[in-house]
């Protein structure tokens, strides 16, 4: 292999690893947000308050 080819493969591998690390970090953040939201919902149910939606509204039932 030539020196340029080896450098290209190493930089491509490093870029793939960086992307994978970013995906893992985003997934971990989403899991933390989800856990926090679920804990808030549980606390609200215990205290008798309505759930505060933070994301998308619940799916609507077909009323036809």
C-alpha cells in the first residue's frame, strides 16, 4: 500500500469511529430525557396532577 492510501484509510476509520461515538452520545442523552420524563409522569400521577406533555401529543383515536 502507498502512504497516501494508508493515511486515507486511517482517516476514514477515525471519521467512522467519531460518528459512532456521536450516535452513542445522542442515544444516551435521549435515554436520560426519556427517563426524566417518565419520572415526572410518575410523580404527577402520585400527586394527582395532570401529566405535562413535553413532546409530541398522544395519538388521537379515530372518531369516525
